[in-house]
């Protein structure tokens, strides 16, 4: 028996086939091989054609099927992950009315900010756990005001994963997790937010039927079966946004557990066991994949724009051509903890939410021309990135999160021994590195939803842990001194 997972990103669509018994990945691929087109008709806009997601999904699945050589009858369940906060609109015939407005489109910011003011900060944060900001609800408000003919024809709104579910099954459904990331869900009343729907004047009929995150959400239609080469009736049993799904793929389900990524930007996603929020809205909070009214499981999402992009800038501008990231790690290791008093603020990639949307820029502090070298700069860059993570995690701790374990895939900044050792030592948490990705997680989620696995413990029993990094206690004072100095430098910005 096999499980199939799809991960619909803004760069590519991934497909992954896993074997139920062993839990191993049998085949995986992604399309397109060059990044998927993002349409930007105006500055700050970002759109994609949903049909392109479907076309790339078909190519990825065809490759996976050819690699594995299995019969499609052996695929017992399908799971879906997607780029969060997007907006897809369809009419009564399920025809897409306009390109999808995706996560990085900023046109709706004024609509969300005005709603935050009019509805009220306390009401939004205590019920929605977020400002309406630039999320799906605000994007629909932009369409209503600027494209009234499209709005009038709208029958249902969907997130990107709901669209893929519709193409697979013919049914339009969504989940509480999906509605929460769109800022449509009232966590105090455990229902669709009346305040949001009334304030924006949205028709409640726009909202699809709500299904559990795990469970049968529909079955592959005859049309999709013919188009993809799947078996008609194969159940779609799981769907979730990419960050909750990334946490699932790392078996992060319980309060105090953390999933993290550190590419161009960085994400720390932690599970909270109580309804709470940051009063300054510096982090976002959504329903986690296993959230129910009886078992509160919220995903607190910390996003930092200026992380790995600093390290890549160092590679392009501060080291000789041909020097690899591994070479940079080796050079940085020649500098001691604290980089001989050098501190780097890494926020050079736009406004940072953890700084209340301020744009401080990147800055270097404490350079002494008689002491510091290239090695110190390289280490200070990595330490500065880690310290930005810790700064954000302190916000999460203030919300009641006890951070004990940080789980991550073995990729990007987590491949650096300095980065992960500094993060473990400054946070006091154990770091666990795993070999997994979002599409593999979606496949496992489908197995849970179909009842093939009794729970997440069984589903992820085969998850391969590559390394464990414990805090370096003997150097704790030096890490703390460097972090304290970094925060002082940040305070001067």
C-alpha cells in the first residue's frame, strides 16, 4: 500500500509517494524545474494561475508514477499541502474567475489594517488571534471593492489547497485550519467569525463546507482519475497549509514542540496548548492540524525575513569566488563564541513583523580594525541570525510556550554546525534534524486521515533522525553575553 502527498508551493508543485509499512519515500519529484511564474501587474502584486498548479501537479505525479512503477490501485489515500493565505474564486460552475492572489501579494494591507482598527485590536486579537492584516479575508475585500463584477459572480472562495482538492474530487470543501489562516475563524466562539463577515459584507455562502483536517474530504472523481491516471474513488484524507504541514512532517503535534526552517527567510512554528496571542501582533497564530475545541492546539508562526539571505549576501560579497557555504562554516569556526565582540543585526530584507513592522536594515556593530577578521564577520552573521530567532522565541515564550525541542529538516542554515549549535545553546532547546519535506508530510497526513495509521506516533515511527544537537552548557555564559550585546545593538536602531 502507498500514500500520495502533494505540496503546492509558489515556486513548484511537489509529489511524493510513500510506502505505508516502511514509511519510506518510494518516489518524489517537482515541477516546473524553473520557478513557477508569479504575475506582478503592479508593484506589490503577486498572482498565479491556479491552472498552472494543476498542470505542474500532473507532471509531478506522472514522474512519480513512472519512477515507482506501481499500479495506481495501490494508492490508498491522498494528502494536500499548500502555500498559505492565497485566494482563489470560482463561480457556480467551478470556473476560476481571476488569477489567484497569493501569499506575498501586499495590495490588501490597507483593508486589513482598517478592519483591525474598526473592529478593534482587542476583539481581533482575542477572537481571531491575529490582525486581519494581509491575509485571505483582506484580499477578498480588495476584490469586492476593485473588481465588483468578479465579486458578483463569486460562488465560493478557496485557499490554494482547496482548489487542488476541488480538481481532484469535484467537491469544494475547506477546514478550520484553512479558515484560520485566512482570518475567518473565531477561536472564542469556535465558528466562522461574524465580525469579519459583517464588517467586510461577505456572503456566508462564499465559505465552503467545513471538513476535519484528518478524514475523508472527498474521493477522486472519474474526470480526475482519467486525467491523472489515479483510481476513481481514492480518498483525499488530509489538507493543511505549508507551515502547519511542515510541522506535521517533523512530527510536531504537542505543546512545547517547535518546527523551524531557515532559508532566505526563517520560520519558527510552535504548538501552543491554550488560546493566547501576542498583544503587539508580532507573531501569527492559527489552528494547528490537530486542533479541536476539546483539544486546543494552536500553531504560533514566527517569520523573520532577514535570515539566510544575510549568509548568502556574505557569500556573494565578503568571501572569494569559489568559496562554498561549508568553507564559510569552516572559516567562521575559527572565531570564538561571540565573534570577539562583533555583532550583526540581520534585518536587511524589509520590514520585520517581530519588530512591529519596522525596517531597521542590516548593521554591523563593534568592528575593531586591529582585532576583527573575515572569520569574525562570518561567525557574527550566523550568530546574528540565531539571535533574531531567539528574540522571536522570547515572544512565543511570553505567550506560554515552553520550548524544549526544535525540529528541522537538514537543509539551508540548519546544515551549518555553528548555526544549529548556537541556536541550541542560546535557546536551551535540543535540536533534532530529520530527512523529510512537505510532500512527504502530506502523504503521512493522508495515512492518519484514512485511519491507516492509528495516530501520528505510528505514522512517524519511521521518520529518520539524522542528528541531535544539545545545548553547549559550558559556554552558556558566553552565548548569553553575546546575545545581550546583540539586543543592546538592536535597541539603538
